C-alpha cells in the first residue's frame, strides 16, 4: 500500500518557518510513515532539521510580496512539479488575509491534486475541506495556530519547542575568547524596517553589558541590518559576524551564547529555538502572535505600551505593516529598561520586572454605560453628565492617562482605511458620540444613544466642572496664539479655572519630547489637544504612557470656536443636527469632506444591517 503523501506550505520568511517546525515535528510523530514534503522560501529552508520532512521544494522570493513572486518562472516550474506528485493532503500554514493571495493558494491546492485541503477558515477562502477558525492575529500564537491545524491530522497540539538546524561555525575569533558571549542583532529583516530598535539604543545596552559582565558582544545579521553602524557606535570593539554566517551557522553561534537581544525578526525566532535566553523589543508588530516561542527557556518581551501599538497584523488585517513615521513605540523602550531585562536573564535570582499596569481601569465606566459598535468602531452611549463624572473618577483614581475620543461619522469612515486610527479608536478609554449621524445609526441598529455628546460643547463644560473641582487643564495645538486666547476666554468666564498651560506646537515627531515634558511639568490633570483628526488622536496614542495627566482628549477646532476665530452655528441649527450645513456655508472647502457622510449611511446599511442584533455590547 502506498504511503500517505502530505504537502506542507509555508511561503513566508525565516521566522514564520521556524514557528512552523513545532507543527512539523508533531505531524511527523503522528504520521511516521507518511511522505511529508515542504514548500517554503529558499532562504529559510536550510533551517529545517532533517527528519521532519522528506523533500524540500524551493519557493524563490526576493521581495516582500509572495503573490507577485509566485508568478516568476522558477516558482511556476515548482508549481508544475507538484502535479506529478499527487498528494493526499495539503496543509496551508497561512492566514488567508488578502483575497489576491487566496488565488495563489487555490492554484497550489489544485496543482497538488490533494483531496484533503487543510487551513484556517475565514470569509476569504472557500476551498478548504478541513479547517479551524481563524480568530485573527494574536488570538493564538502563530506556532499554536499551526499545531492546532495539524491536530486535524491526529497530531498532538500541545506546545513544544521550535527546531532549527545547526551547523558549526568555524571562525577562530569566536572560539578564542573565554568571555561569555552576548549576541546582538540590530535588525528586523527586510520585511519591515519599522520593527528596528535604534542602533544608538543597542549600543548603549551592549556597552553596559560589556562593563557589567565583562562579556564579549557578538554582532549578527545581514549586511542590510544595522550591525555595522552599531559597531561604529561602540567604544569597545565587538566580534562582528554580520554577513559572515549561513542561517544554520547563525543558529550555532546563538546557541553558544549566554543571551540574545534583538527586535522582532526571524533571527529572534532562531534564537528562541536554540534555547538561548532572549530579550526582544516589540513596537509595531504583534507580540501576541509573534513573541519568542521559548518552551523550556526564558524570554522577555519589551514594549512601550503606546496605545497605537501593535499596529500591524491585528485582528484579521495586515494593518500598518511599515508602522508610522514617528516610530515612538520603539523609541520609548529605553536602553536602561532593556539593560535591566538583560540583567534579569543573566542573573536568575534577580527580582522580576514590575507588572505593567492593567488596562482594566479604562473599561470601567460610570454606571456601566453601553458600548455600541458602528462599522466595528466603538461608540459609548454616555451623557454629558456621565462624561463629567467619569473624568472626575479618573482624576481621583490617578490610574494613569486615559484617552477620550470624540467620534463622529467622519472619524468612522477615516478609520475604515486608516488601520492605525481604527486601532486607536478601539483601544481608547472612552468614545463619546459626537455627530448626529451616530444618533441615526444607533437607532437603526436598535440601540439608541441617549444624546449627542460633542467635543465643541464638551470643552466649555469641562472648563466649568474643572473650575468647580480644581482640575487643571492644558490646552495644546491650534494655530499660533489660539490656545492662549481660548484659555483667556475660559478664565474670564470661570475665574477659578486653573489653566496649567497653553501651547501651540505641532504633532511632528521631533517635537514630541519637548511637548510631553512641558505638559508633565505643568501638573495638568486634563490635556486637550487641537491638532485636528486623526493627527491629534495619533499624537495622544503615541505618547499616552508618558503623559502624566488623568485625561487626554482630541478636540479638533473647539479652541477656534472658544477663541472666537470661527463662529459656531446658532443653537437652533445645532439642536436640529444642522451644524455641518452652517460650517459648510462658512467654509466651502469642507465640501470635499461631505461625501463621507452619505458613504457612512450606505456603509452602515450594507455592513451592519445583518448584525443589528449583535451591534450592542456591554463594556
């Protein structure tokens, strides 16, 4: 009887293939007589240990898009070769995230001739015969997803280590030193440079480890990484192996070290698979999906905790694969914190890092208000009174800065194409319903919002409550001098109001440190930011962990209204939901933004109509 033939498909890069090896090992145990072949990237294939698979089928890729590379002649020949093998089963170790990529996998399934097609099930793919639900990136670690897939073939889905093939590295420089080796990888691979920690930060940590532990620093990676730049920044010359090892040799170098430190990358996953203790720095990428898979060894993940991180591969979308220009999420992981994490790895008896503060306080609303999802963006059914009570509760609790967003239909439509903004709105502590369109949508969805709660009316109300309660407010943003004028107007109306500061500035990343320092030095309780959406929300999200205020909120053009630079619509128009028409008449340039409103109505009707019964969620 012919043995069973199974084709495994993992077309992603080094780290993804390393995280697939636990599933390969489990499948080999469950089906020891099967002929198991692997189609994977040519670069990563040398890492797969012998014994896990029978045949390696090369997928050549030189760029980031596997779908475009798929149509190259060499890869088409590999596809054609599959037709001669006639597999019984094909297993796809992929999320079917992009519809364009699904066609590629369908072709592979057809070419393999497999009767049984196994993969993650989502709305994009319909050709699988056996599947488990794709719950999104980070719902499970990637390695656990793949273990659960091969469980459909009778394999044990229990966690087990990743495996990499090691090949002795012959360099005499490495062997000559008797000092402990600490491997540093100052790179992130070619997929996303946004994941890189600054070379200056790596240099500070490396020099600290040299001084504290009399260790030799070993630099690894490719010439495209920042290893050579890191070497130039270091006072004591490291052992520089950048561009000098194959991947199996790299695994051998790391396995002989006492510690590995690097950002999220394939090299980091190789390090975890060798059993060497790992300190990894995460920013834009999702640690819930790609943290070191370190079974039986120690690993530490460092992240800044900014509200907009992770911004790539969250839920069922790719998101902002290249992060944002500011890269604040990486910059805020300090060398001192990384050095302390390394010390805990090198000294097992050292006290652990204090646990990060829980985000649970953000979700405890006064009166347990309802949260409605409109086009997957949260809107809290809160009143002005409940809003002021919540601000007071946060100030009294001193639980850290809480982000309030004033959500309107325009916000929701921007968020549909801006994944960073979408994530911020979903992670904010409170999303007040600023927009008459939200009242219509809530009624349509069967969960009516009690009232429209606008930022333009909310800012004067916050000032009124602040004057009575002694809350201190900092006004940030708007055009030059506007913040100061608005503060003066509010002080004249509320003489007891404490204005901690007023400053224009800009949302540019090179001003962040200065502005945050100014806000924190002021002792403010509430920070109101008028940079316009979504810049103001992104600025707040990037800097939230280091803002020493209780509440931070984007307020758009509210300071212009208060300062008298732009008049507001008459009360009767505001009460009838016609303020947008008044603003359009006075500012005709707003016409180019108007199409978002009918698009919002149509999108709610099309997208949320089938989900009306599930639209209302309790926070």
